């Protein structure tokens, strides 16, 4: 009999016990992998291969910038396209009926967001009229909107010179999600149409979207933009688009701490459960181990077999856990734009594998030593 | 029936006595369940701590006015004309000197580096007049002095001073092109204001280009009904496009902001609980196997299967319950009162103390008992089915 088949028969001895241990290990690695992937995707935002940056007022993104900054940024080397974007704070009829809407510089905006699926006609009809609204498929379906329909788009923030808070807009185009699952729960209106009517903060914008020639130039463009406006009346801070979004999550809760605390709780739990159960399993096999010893198995070999059992257990359970986490992550990315940057990354998978080996060794070491020390005479006499 | 109760009594006693021989396996079950419960309570302590701070902020006898549908002061803009009309609203209290007790305030968000990791976070900067302090009756200056209301000077809430780097008395901080001097530290105990920095309204308006109006208008009112009187006054005047509510109601409306955290905490706890159930099932099967002969002996001398079943369930619930108590105590000792921050309704950082209420601790213990019931069921059935013949077979 090979060592491997002895390991398998050890695990197969009590199938229910092995299955239950696998469930415990599976859960711990599943929870770890989902949380770590989430945290890693937040952190990765800083250095992602994206070519999109967001410039905002250095004081805070809620402070405005002169709209003229767009054109000045466009002249900087490494910059491919620039569009300003103003958060509209939109709703339809009732403030609880919120609509995620921005006022943008239409043509550059479409150039930057080339991943939106929009055919030529749809593009032209959005650009052609200043009261056009470009709507994502999900948003249009949610409200039952169709092309050509006029809707009153109201805002919780902006007052018009006529005292009202509503911009009448016409739905001229609907965009679909592109290959990288662009969120389609948003709407975009022409900045000029919006700006001409508002009562305050005219000619100012909240953020400026920048597309760079290549992601290698991101760092250069970031410092060029920030330095260009240094010591002006409105200084600028530029960050990658993903980092801008990640700040909202990391400020909401200490994600790093939660991930570490929950993962540790899960892993310590399985460490205890597997370690304790395996110790029991080996105790109950003392006489068999004594038989193996009489048959000439060395202590090292017996140690390897026991350790092999716990290692195999944590690798199978752990791999299933990572696999399930991967499936969940893929599904979450499809289902909700909030998870658009969520991926099971290499470092997370590697950390998971490292912990499987550590768990297998830690839970197997005690029982393995116990098995190696089994005294043939006493063990066989007892049986 | 009486004999069943007697049998049960004997079995429970036996279970407890025999626990000592399975001490490590029992400790494992207890600790693994304790960790699950502590994790759940960790999430719940965030939401209840945040709620406590929100509900602890604001007074019933202060009316708050923001622009219609803005929901938060961050979105709100009240033109100066609106402020002038609001000053004429009925029911506003006056000071001894006959001054209207009102507080127009400008709210802006500024980026400031956190002490914890140096990353920028959203800090609330509030431009105030002196009566903002009169309206917050719990306001206390801990050190330094009040800001000059026409100079670029700040006072820092106690919690903001703890949270942000460089916000110490005597230092200067820079927002955009302007240097601000920190001249004092204040507290409004248990409120969100402790996470803010305050300055005179005039320098905030001019340096942040808000000269055309204010964000929020607060007024001390004579009684709680006067809030409604102001709301009616505003509704009757077509020039006033505003929402009126009590300050207490305004902050209470932000309590729901952490509901995602509650669902997230429960999801994690339930997934971890599945792992703990699997562990408990294993430990209890082990326990039944260890005591096979003992249980068979009981059956042989006339004990019913039911008493074996309840004996095993008792062991499961006892261990799980202990785990729940341990987890709840750990969570309470380590977390209750610890400091944390999150984003409040204004999208700015609110510092608060984690807090665990009795109802949450009980929920934690109940979840532990549920884990015990689920983990104990199958092993208990096996215990009930042990044949008296095992005695001779062993």
C-alpha cells in the first residue's frame, strides 16, 4: 500500500466526520477569500491599469472647480480626452425615487466612456439636442421609460434661476452594458443645458474626468495636473477613478480591520475543530498504528501519513472554499455595478494556499507526533 | 412521565460528569461558537453605536430648516432672502436681551488626513455665529478659546482632534489657499458635532465661495409645537422652498444609514455559523461514540431512547450556550465603548463609540443556542438509537 492510499483510507474511515471537517474548512476559506478579494480590490484601485482619472478640488470633491479647467487639462501631455461631470442629485416626481444622474460635456464624455454600447444613431441623437438625456438600460427599465419620452428630472441640490428644481429632459438614447459590465443604472444630461439654468455656482463643476494615453502615463498626468493648478484659487487633486470610488467604502468602515478580524475568527475556529477532531481520530486508531509499526513502518512514515491526512483535508476544503468564493465574486460583478472592480486576485489566492498548508501542518503536527510515539506493546495489549 | 423525568435527570447528570473526560473537545466547541457570536456582535456594535450617537444629537426644541428635498445640509442651499423670511417665522425664542435665538450655518466638506493611516477623509467644517453655541446647550470648550468670528480660526471637536492628523490646538491647517489657526478644542458630549470643526460663518462663506447663502437655518423654539408652526409658516409662503423639522428628527433620519452593515454582519455570521454547526456535529458524534457503552448500559437497564436523545441535546445546547455567553462577554469587554468612525448622512466622518445593548447580547446567545440545537439533533438521534446489545459487543 502506498502512503497516499493509506491517507485516503484514513480519511474514508469515517466519511461523515471527514465531510463535516471539509465543511468547516470550506467555510473558513470561503469567508476569507471573499473578504480579502474585496479589500484587495479596494486597495488595487490606486494602481489599476485603468486609463481613467478623476480630478477634483483639493479641498474636497464637494468644492467646485472652474469649468475652464477642462480645456486647460486637455493641453497637458499624456492626456487623451477630458470631460467635466457634475453630480445632479436627481429624482423623478418624489425624492425617494432617486436617479443617479450627472451633467457632462457630452461628446468628450462619450469618447472617454467608449465601453458603453451605443450605436451611431443613438450617439448622434444624444449629442444633437441640448435637452437630451442619455439613460442606461437598467434605469430605463426600472422607470419604464422609452425613447422620445419627456420626463421632469428634478434635483435635491440645484435651484434654477426661475426658482424651480426641475429640468425637463427628453430621453434620446439608451445605452447598454459593454464588455466590462458598465453600470447601466445612470443617466447623463448636457452640462450646458444644466448650467445655463441654475441659479448658483454657474461655470463651475464638481469633477473632471481625464482619460490618459496609456496607464503608464497615469502618474505623470496626475502630477502634471496637480502642479498645473498649484497655488491657484482652486487647487486640484487627481486620483484614478477606482481609487476615487474606493474612498467611499474605506471611509464607511475600517475594511482592513474587519477583513482581518473576521478571517482570523474563521480560521482559528477551523484550527480548533480540525485539530481536536484529528487528535481524536488518531487516538482511536492507536492499535492500527501499532500494527503498521509491527509491519515495519518507520516513525517518519507514520508521521507523514497522519500529516498527509490533515494537509489533504485542508487543501481540499480550502480549494473548494476559494472556488466558491471565485464563483460568488464573478456573479457579484455581473449582478451589481458596485462590485465592478471585484476580482479574485493572484495574491489573495496565494495567501489562501499558504494558509491551507499552514492549517494542515498546524492541525496535523500534534496528532502526527502522537502517532509516531505510539508504543506497540501497550497499544496492542489494550486492543 | 415521572419515571421519564427521573431518567432524564440521571442522564443530564451523567452528561455533565462525563464532560470532564472530553474537556478539550468541549472547549473546542465552546470557543468556536464563541468566535462566531463575537463576530456577529462586532458588526451589531457598529450599528448600535452609530445609532446611539445619531439619536443623542439634537434637541426637540430646536427647529431645523434646509432646502426642499435636500435631506442633508450637504445638499442644502438657503439663499439670504430665505434666511430673512425665516427670521420672521412664529414661535422662535428670544434671549434675555431680546435677541432672536437663531443660527444660520454654512456646512462644507474638507479633506483631512487621518491619524490612523494618513489617508484623506471627509471632515465637516461648520461656519457658525455665536448663537450656534447657545443652541447646543451641552457645548463645552475644553481648552483654548472661541474662534474670532471674522478670522480664519477654528475650534476642533474633541473626536475630530483625535481622528485627524495635525488638528491640535495652536497648529495651523490648510484648506485650499487659506491657512486656518486652531484656537480651541470643544465637546458636545455624545453628539456628531464632536467630529466637526467650527469656525466663524463669515470667513467660511468668503473663503469657500458661499457668500450667497447658508446651508442650514436653526432656531430655538418656545415649545415642541412651534416646530410645526414654523413648517406651516414656510408652507404658506411660496417664496420659501424648504423642509422644516426638529433637530432631533433631522439626526434620527440618518439612523438607517448603517442598515447595510447589519445585513452584512448577519450574512457573515450565518456563513460562519454553518462551519461551527459542522464542528459541533463532529464533536458531539465523537462524544456519543466515546460514551457508546455507557449509553447502551442505560438502555439495557431500562432507560428510554428519549432520555438519551435529550441527554445529547442537552450537551449540545449547554456547550453552545456557554459559547454564546463567552462570545457575548468577549465582544462586550473588548468592543463596548471602543471608538470607530463611519460616514454619516453628510458624507463626512462621524466618530462614535461601539455599543452593545442587552437585546443584542441576548440575540447573540440565542444564535449560539440555535447552533447547538442544529448541531445536536443528528448526534442525539444516534444516541437514542444505540442498541443495548452494544454493551456485550464492546
